[in-house]
């Protein structure tokens, strides 16, 4: 054995060649097998790639769907993405602009400018602030007025008679026209409270009213159950007298030092009824103050037996020269109708409406006489107002029997009065400038025109609120707007649409009376006291008043549309409480501020249902 052959076997040359050939054959076979194995492994790898990695073949190109788990349901990822995208788009297109707009600072739309009627109301109400007597509130804005009349009624009247309003240019407190003024202001507040609120005068108006009704409660013993007298007036005087009194002395109310008598009467049916009407109407205004409203109603009901007593049926001014010279009452049965309606609306007690509709009452008052002078509303004639007030009852509640017959007559009489105000029927003359002469050519026409304008405008609103387009004047149908046009024409005349182009309301417009017959406005506000005679030089001067009594409506022009701005011409240049009350009522009815309809319901809040009460349900059935 060759020592180099560790495996054994022959080491011959022939064997070596054979072995080499066999080895070469073996290597060749091995190479062929390796290529097949490698090809087989590569095919298996390609299938794996096709299924899980590269997916080169068409049958594997679709992706496997993915899902989003929303808890209670699984949603396709594609659907979820579309939903989220849609919400995002909607947010950008819809919600985002809204958020941006809401976040921007708001700019209120500019309201339309107030009309002349609204501007005039702001002025006219200031007149009442200037006429206040007593201890003035701190918020009283009339700089030239101060406390006055703090001794009125003392010591003779328990509690005194401090407060209330001076009537006009003098310092007298006439209770009859004062009560009527408060009734008219209450009426306008009940019908048009929404308009007063729209022009921001509602609270002011209630303050004006309460100042008057607080005082009227002092004019009789409101805590008693039966009355034997009522106070009719504080202060007084006669025009031709030279004794120190409210007529002769030209002094500011703050400077008064003369005696101011208190007049009373045990027979004053007209005044008692008017005060009852004022308190009743005001109680409807102050329903949000139950204690005060109750006090007002109690006072009104306490007055009822006093003014209805046959033994007291006299006019308050009978035998009172200082009352007759200025506010002489000519009847009392119109006040009975007036007070009866207001008492009924305030309390719901049928006794009052029965009295107001008892045929003998309107017949005695000559309510259906169709006389022109009885169609003119004023502090002395309540017939037109009373009949319109009860026409309201028929239009809105239609109570039927047993009131229908009389209410129908009131309704017809109201329609006739409205026809009389229209120019085409020539019942009342007119000036060439268009002012109706309701006072038959006598002085002080504007007061009567103001009250008639209010009633006409209000009647039109009553008809509009019930869907009735008009009323008949004989065979002619007249539309409601004709009444509104009439009222506007008269109030526009007062505000400056007249031949003189002068406003008869102080402070309204550029041209208005400057020499108003008014003691407080005439004397300078320099903290100096003028005696009874010292003030006369301010009355007689031709200079304008140092203090404008803003909002005062003067007596007005004559029947030729002429007006002389002279302080001594009191019939033309003196304002009055009742005149301004009519003006305010007419203005608020005509202003375009607020809703154009009336408040139909507040007036009747205390009126009981007109149908039988619902019977109680039957008892539960038992076998």
C-alpha cells in the first residue's frame, strides 16, 4: 500500500484516469440536480410572493377590504372615510360661516326715525311735569320748578291736600278737569300701552297718572264706607278782584304766601262720578300693582252711593263763583254713564253697567238728541266718550240681552257723531286753514279738537280690530281711514300745518308761542322771590318768557286762523291740563310707533264671562 493512500485502493495510472472520468460524470450530474432544485425552490418562492408580498398576477391584485370597528357596528374603511369627508365639507361650507357670523359683533338695524306724533308726545308729557304741585320727585326734569303748595288743605283737611296738578297758567287746582284728565290719560294707556312702550314713555306716563290719582284719593275720605262731602278745589279767585289770590297775584307756585281756600261740597254728583271714573280707569292701568289697584277700586266704589244719591244730585259748581267762572258744569247724567262704564270694566260688578244702560240715564243726559254741541267731547261733556266706551263693549264682547238694545243705540249715536266730524256733512264750520270749530267759534278751539281727534282715531281702531272696514253715514258707507285722515288733519294743524306755519305746542318745531300765559314760566328762575304785585311786570312785558313750558298746548287761534302771541290774551295763549290730556291721547293713537292695533283684552280683565259657568263633572259611577 502506498503510504500516501490513506483511503486504500490501487494507485495505478489506469485507475486514476477512470476515477477522474467518474468524478467528472458525478459532478455533471450534481450540477444538473442543483439546477432543478434551485428552479423548484424559486417557483415555490414566486407563489409565496404572489400570495402575500408582491402579488404580480391579476387574480391577486384586489386589495383586501379593511373595516373600522365603531363599537356596535363595523363599517368599511372607505365608507367611513367618505362619511367623515362629507361631514368635514359640510362643516366648512355651512357650519363654519354661521359660526363666524354669530361670533362677529352685532350691529342693530337702524330704526326708522320717529314721526312727528312721537316727537310731539315726548314734548307734551313734559307739560305735566311742569304742572306738578307738592313735594317734587328728584327725577323731575323741569329745572325752573320746585316744591310748592306744601300747606294746601292744612290744617282743616286731615292729611292735607298736597300734590296734584295746577290746571293752567294760574296756581289753582280744579279737581273736576283734573279728574277728567286722569281718566283720558288712563284710557290712552289701556288702549295703546304697546305704543307708549315702543317710544319709551310708558313708565313716565304711569308716573304722570299716579301723581294725579294719588291726589284724587285725598279729595274724599277713601277709608270710609259712606261719604258726606268731597273737596272740589284748592285756591281760587275772580278775574276782576284785586285781593291776594291765585288770579290777581302773578307769582310762581313756589312763592305763594296768600291764603288758598279749600272748597268742598256735600252735593257734587258730577264731580263724584268723574273722580270715580278716573280711579276706576287707573285701576285697570295698575293691575300689575294689586294693592294699589285695589285701593283705587275701593275708592271708586265708595264714591258710587255718594254720587248716585238723589239727595246729592247737584252740580259741584252750583253756588261756587270761583268754580263757575272757569269750569262750570252743566250736567251730571253724562258723568253717570261715563263712571258706570268705567266702574264695570274695573270691577265686573253688573250693578254699574245696569246703571249706565238704564234708559232713563241717557235720556236725561240727552244722549240721542243729535245736537251738535252734545257731540263735542270735553271736560264738561262726557257723552261722546261714554257712548264710545260702551260701544267697545258691544263690538268686542257683544253681551246681548239685556244690554243689547241700549248698547246698539250707543253704537248708532257714536257713528252719527263720527259722521258729524266729517267735512262733507257741514255740521261744524271750519276755518279756511282747515281747523274744525267744535266750540262754535268761541275761544280755545284746540282742546276740543284734540279730544274729538282721539275719539275718531280710536273708533277707527275699534272697527279695524274687529275686521269691520267702515260704517254708514245715512246711505253712504265710509271707510275707517277717513276717520284717521280727519284726526291727522286736525292734529297736523296743531303741530304746524296751518296758515301761520306755527306749532301750537311749545317747544315743538321752530316756530311756537313764546309768551305763554303761565306764571311759573314767566318769572325768571333766579332764586329771588317776587311778591304778589312784583310779578305783574313779568306778566305785562312784551319779552318772551324766560322759561319755556315745553309741551304746553295753548288755547289756539281764532276762527280766522289768527293767533296773537300775547301773554294777556289768556284765551289764546294759556294751556290747560285737560287740553294736554286730549292732545297726548290723540298723538299716541296716531303715531306709527308700535303695533297699529289696540289692546282688546286688558280693558275687560275684570269683566266676568258672559256665558253660563261650566257645570261640575258628574260623580264617578259605581256599580
